[in-house]
């Protein structure tokens, strides 16, 4: 899995969309390491089915897969994934919460509004994460 994941990362950095179908297939790989690498690659190349692929990956049992899906959604600007990203804001793993919050912030004003709503809610993991992300300032 380590070598397969490294190969996926290398192909994604080549910047070619011609591997997007391969990345889409590998996003459902049994190895979390390979699946996460494929999701990161989709975040760089895009794919017509990215919304459904990423939404499914956000429900994966492996935290690295969920974090990679959240990051890819932000990179691709898939604001239609705001609801599942909001759900990840309460994930038990900080890395997943941070990736979800950053993805929401990357959506501009709509994402900022959603983060503010979460930050103004009752104290929870989601509320604390949203507050921390908003304190970092606007997305670059």
C-alpha cells in the first residue's frame, strides 16, 4: 500500500487529468493509505464524479480517508458538500475536523457564514474548531 500510495501521489503531481478515472476507482480501495492518496489526487485533478466519491469517503471508518476527502472537497471548491463537511466538524479526530473547517472556509462567504453559525452554537468540538479556524483569519 505504501508504494501504491506513493505512485498515486507522483502521478497526481504530474498534473494530468488523464489519471482522474484511475484515482476515482482507487478512492474506494480497501487500503486506507491507497484510498487517501487517491482522494488527495482527485483534489488536484478533479473528476466528474468527485462530489459523490468525496461524500462517500467522508463516511469512511478511517480518519485519514475522511481528512483527505474533506481536503479534496475544499481544493475543488465543492460547496455542495457543505453539509457532510459540517458533520465532520464533530469528528473525534482533530485532523479531520481541521480539514473540514478549512474546506468550508475555502468556499468564501457561504463557508464563512456556516463556520460562524457553528462557532456561535453551544460548546462542542464543532464549535471550538470553527472558532479556531475563524480566528486564523480569512482563507488565502
